[in-house]
């Protein structure tokens, strides 16, 4: 029994070293930055955009915060951090007031791997979260892309 | 009741888990840095004006600025040593009844990128609408691929002396690929070569770096 046990440990150790030595350089993690949607939302104040931006960012990322001081309308948040405090994804929402409406844009970044989501997928989630789970709300005009 | 067999199985399972965890160590411990918050409103000019400036500002620091949709620009930069994109920026223009509004967002992968996202965005923005420019650290130059038959590495193409058709093409990073596309790894300590290729083989490199023999293999390097 002891010999079998030692054989198993030896097999695992050997497997580890072979894997460690032969693993190709799969750490070619690439940075991806995507231009998400741009929308003009009619008949809503920019304060609504700010509220939705914070909520949407917090639903996809963590600790959404408004950049700068005062009402800048520029929001960003980062993805979950690893044990060393590194984050591998981030998103930004810009709100800008227009006459009777506001302009909102979505931008996302990801390093995949290790981020499980691509930047494109994150921005799709972010846009859906901003629109209350729908890709497009009734009053919204999705301009691009 | 805890039996010896159960303990052994637990230890075995634990070993497998640890092994798998260790195997994932090759994911780079890098981080994404995002810079946003620079917005510029111009009372004059239109979308075309904004787009022209956006492209020029992006091209000043990054490469291949492209318009993904009307007035929305994206560019990236690659770290030649990491062989991957490590910096990117967007400049998004939106036409107003009078003039336009433009936002700047940048992302970099740290530590592979030699400068931060804030510095990149500030320079792009200042290039766009004027302002002090700072110098960004240059991307590292790619490591030159050694040529010839250096005894300090195995880089190059090796032809088997006794196995017809077998060739190994070794790269600078300790990897190689054979003529069938099967990959392996090489190591060199002194004149002792370790090839991980259908098992591990120990060979000896000749003083002129042109031959390696042992472990059932005989290769001659093309140089």
C-alpha cells in the first residue's frame, strides 16, 4: 500500500514538472479596450444618467466612483482584484448633458486571460445594466456602433 | 471512520489540486489600469475637425488609429518584448449644435507597459487641444534573435543526423517546434542540453555550438 501511495505521489510530482516545463507560454495576455455604445437619452436629466451609471458599473464591476471633483458625469469602476490587489478589467461611463437629454457612452478594458470576460462582453453587460437589463430602452436612441 | 486509504486519497487529491494551481502560474500577474475623466468642449469646429485631431493625437503616441464609428477613434500600442498589446486609448467625438464634446479614455497593462494610463491620456488630450506634453517612456526594443551557432543558446534550426526528416526549430525563449509542429522545450547549462520532447533527454553541445548529441538524438545546427 505504501509503495502504491508513493508511486501516486511520484506520478503527480512528475506530472507537475513535465507540465511546468512543457507548458507553452500561454501567458500572452492581451489588453483589449473597446468602444462601447453611445446613446442619446431624451427627456431625462443628466442626474439620471449619473445614477444609472453608478448602478450599472456596480453591477458589472466593483466600487464605481465619479472621477474628479463635483458633478463630472465621468464614472469608472474596476473588476474584482486578485490576492495581490490586481484587477484585470475596468469600465467607464461618460454622461454629458444636452439640451433636453443627455449623451452617454460606454468604454471597457480587459486583460484576457485572466479576465473571464472580454472587454466587448463587459461593455454589452454594462450597457444592458444601464438600460435596466434591456439593450435599448424606449426613450433611448442607440447611436452606435 | 477515517481509514489510511481515505487519508491517502485526500493527500493525493490535494496534490492534484496544488499541481493544477501551480500550473496556472503562467498567467501574467499584470493589472489593467484605466484612465478616464478628461473631457474637452469646443465651441467651434465640427465632427470632422474633432476626428482629424483625434486621429493625429492618437497617432502621436499609439499606432493604427482607426475610426470604429462616426467620430469614435481607437488606437493601440504593442510592447515588442511582451509581443502583445499593452496600451490603448479611445477618443470619442460628439457633435453639438455648436462645436463638439470629446472624451479621452486610456488603458494600459501594468507592468508590461512602460508608462501609466494617466500619463498617456494626458498627453493625448494635450496633443488634441494644446497643453504641456511630457515624454512617455519608450517601449522596450525587441530582443534581437541570435544568429550563427552560438554555444550560449540553441536558437536556430537543428537537423537530425540519423532520423530522416526530423528538424527542430528552437527559439530564444527556450521553446522549439519540430517539423510536424510538435513543440518542446530546451535548456542549456554549460554544454549540457536538456530537451523536453517526448520525455526528457540530456545531450551535450559541441564547443562550436554546431552539434548536440546524447539521449538517443544527434542533431546538427544550420548556421
